[in-house]
C-alpha cells in the first residue's frame, strides 16, 4: 500500500511491517497512540521510525497511525490504554 509519511512516499506491506518489528523490544507506551503487532504493543512513533528509517521528529503519530490502520493493524488511543 502506498502512503506518505513526512512528505516521503512509502510502499508498505503488512507482512513486511510485521517482519521489520520482529525482535524489536517495545518501548513503554507514553504517547497518544499505540499499535498491536503480533502479540506486542508498540508506540506508533517507534514503529514509524523502524519502517521509515526516519527520525521520529520528522513525522507525526497520526501519519503513521493512518498508514497502519489502512494496512489492517489495530491502533489504540491513550484513553484505551489507561483504562
């Protein structure tokens, strides 16, 4: 699926995102949105950094969340995480 993150086009595939995140230890979720990939929950900014190889300051969580939802991943808001 083609998407734009931080003004750069990316062709993302769900299985490739899952493969990229294998072996990556999830950071504590401190942001607004997280995503479930496999049996782990990651901050969307961490996933964005891994799949785009860009600095987290270069893109928004909303850009990554939109792409991940379009790929079929489940994203969670902070309200859901906190109870």
